[in-house]
């Protein structure tokens, strides 16, 4: 079974440009999460989809970040315009069931974003 | 104060040693607890869930003390392949987001031959 995949693996852009990250969850997983790790800090939650609906977006830093999950399959996270402090590793995770606190979240390999 | 606190290490131990990591969490609404392992430049992977009764998986033993809001991970007979960063993770059950993981910064372990 394929795991969570993310594209691209690396992205280097200049401040003010736009970048779109993509996540393909494990097939059949309704829950999709985005997390981010900036250098020197812990991994932090950004948002959570259940199917195509945003369940919780309390971790989104500001309105320069837009996440979508059309059709409840893959998700995109767009940063527009990118700022220096957006640099970090963006992880996507998926899990099978909703409402189960112990349901395992499987992580993708991450997208390493560098904003110059 | 961070919601999940860990000693960042690094812990440098010889093969075969026993090593213990500790973690404290500040939010009493935390309901589920985990240890994840993260290799350098890789994604976090679930190592084990942590239960109040304590649980063991081979050389790994996890303990939870709800009264002290404290979680531990014990690794016996360390292997070179255990070298990684160990992330303490909790989930809140109420008063906020349900389901999203709250991470500590991680404890780095390096096992030497």
C-alpha cells in the first residue's frame, strides 16, 4: 500500500513569490493534516481536513496560507506571497477514522521550503 | 511555557546501554500520548502509543503518569539503528482541536559502537 506522498520534496523561492505544496494521503483516509517545522522549533499543527471539509484551521499562521482538498482526495497548501519566516519543512499526515484519538497518523516525507 | 517539554539531548550512549527519555505536558486536557521517532531529514513515524498502565514493545517501554503529567520512554539494549530523534506527542481531547498532534521538540539519541 502506498504511503502519504508529498510534492515537491524541495522548493526554493524568493520572497514574494507563490508556492503550492501538494499532499496525496493514503487511499481511503478521510483525515488529512498539515504540519510545519521551522528551524529550531517543534513540529506544529496547521490544519485538519475531514474529507473535503476543513475541520480545524486554528494553526494556520495568517491569510497568506490557503489549503484546499477538493473532492476529498489530495490536498494543496498555497503560500502567497511567501515570506522569509515561511521557510521550513511542511509535513502532511493522514489517518483513517474520525473521532478516534488514538488513530495513527501517517506522515509524508515532507516538503522542504526555503524562501530567500 | 511549551505545551510539551523534552530534554533536547543529545544522549550519546554505547551499544547495549539502557537509556531513558522523559517528557512533561502542561495541558491536563491531554488525552492521548505517543512516542514518535524521526530519523534525520525524514518524516516522523509512530514508535508506540503510551497508556496509563504502561506498555512494552520489545526493547521499548513507555510509561504515563497522569497525576504528574509525565511520560517516559525506556530503551534497553540500545542498537546503532536506534539513533534518531524521539518526539513526545500528545492529543488534547477537549477545549481545542481534537485529533491534531502536539509535538515536543524531540530528544536526540546517538548510539555509538
